[in-house]
C-alpha cells in the first residue's frame, strides 16, 4: 500500500502584513500572501523574472505569532499542506481557492534587518508544538 504526501515548503517575502481574524468559536486565523520569485535565462541569454503569489493561512497560536512578528517584506520559510476550499459567490457561482495551511514558520530576515526587531531570532515555530505555550514563552 502506498502512502500519500501533501507537503509544501516555500521561501519568500510577505506582500502585506498578516490579517488576523477569529472564527465564531474564537479560534485565531492569520492569512497572508507570500511572494516566491524565480529567475531563469533563455538559451539566447535573455533573463526572465517571475513571481508566484502563494496564499497562506496559519491557525491558533501560530496565527497569533505570525500576526505579532511578521510584516510586509518579511522573509520567511513556511511548511504546511495544500488545501482547496470552495464556496458559492453572491451570484451562486462556485468559486475555489487553494492555499497553504502552515504548520511551521521560520523567520529568515537577518537580526539587523529593518523589518526585524533586535530581539528576534530565526527559530522554527510549529503549530503542533504550540498548544500550551504562552506568547511570553516564545523565544523571540
């Protein structure tokens, strides 16, 4: 029997500050877009740049941490899974959105970067490990 795998790893920069919301049950959810760029050269020497925007969501304590420490331009590593949601718009047409549901995030900006606070560190934050951790306990 084969096993399935749904794992996404991206490195990029935030296009805007994270947006933090709460579900009706009070669960925090942060959403943000990560710009992942690539550059390639054609056989005739022409250089091309391309940016892919990856919609990303984080839940629970990871959502609160993303909202607190990330801002537009922050360089991050995100690991998670792909998820596609569907809904009916106001005209009754079916709409779809595919996003990365983050379960780990690492801040990649240097300590001296203007986007970072001086006491920040590049420590991984795993949503599964954060169930009983208070924000004051986070090491960055």
